[in-house]
């Protein structure tokens, strides 16, 4: 298990994705690719953000998925 500690500030967003999201990414470095996709999303509300993220990953995966894809985002207030 990996453990990371970060100080969070108001306006930060914590994002969690399921293995189905990661499996849909065919890039060699999946985490870096996911970070780049996250940076492209302009939505700032968690519900809109996760919807756009899953849709983007689904499109990059050729509109196919081997597993269900889920994402959760929490906005720090």
C-alpha cells in the first residue's frame, strides 16, 4: 500500500478513480497520462469534474471499457 501525506487548502480537490479508469488508459505511464488529462479539465465542481474525467478517459479508450469506471472528487472548503 502506498501512503502519501499532503497539506490541503481551500479550493484543492481530492480525486480518486477506480481500477477501471486506470485500465482504460493505454499509455505506458498511466499516472502521468491521468495527471495530464486532469489538468485539461476546466470544471471546478466535483460532480462536473468527475463526469468530464470519466468521459475523457472513455473517449481516449476508444469508447470502450473492460470494467466499470468510477471517479470521486472532494472539494476542500
